C-alpha cells in the first residue's frame, strides 16, 4: 500500500503467516496485489530454532501439523486461501516452482499466495546445538 507502483513479495514461514492469516481478507477486500510465498515446514520455525539451541531439540507444541496424521498437510492453506477468495498454488517440488510461479506473477490485480514445502536442508533451522551452560 505504501508503494502501489512496486511489486511486493512476502516470503514467510507458515507459523508466522498463520498468526496473521486474517490479512488475506484485507488483501482481498482492498485489492492489494502483493504476492506471498509461504515456506511450510509445519513448525513455528523461530521457536524451533530456540528449542534446538537451548533445549536440545525438545519440542514444546511448536509442531503445526496433525500429530495423529503426519502425512496430511495441516492446516490446508489452499482451502483457507480459497475461503478468502485468494488464488493459491501449492508447490511441492523445486522443479515445479518456476512454472507455478509464472501464473501468480502475471496476476496484477490481486494477491497470490504460494504454499511450498522446503526440505529440512533448505528451511531455516539452526544446525548448531547449544553448548551446556556452566552454573
């Protein structure tokens, strides 16, 4: 909104996007033509980094998926986006990214949302373990 003549792209994690999902309604109603790429690793990524660094990887409710059905994509962001009348694409593989993005980038009048699934090596996880503290 501050730069209507510029293309705005939000690259976001699924946890962060989920905390502000109501903004899809704002984008639709106000006809904001921003693009959002959501990297979905089904975790609260920044919190997960702290858990890795300070708590030896012990998870405290930072998994966003359904623990009873880990193969299911949960929540289903495609269905959520459609509920807000926002076009959305799911990209599962890097080889499909360019082709799927082209349709999103040509839409100039509306928001377009891409939901993708990074592999553990490409998501922003802390790879270092915390050193034991001396007390």
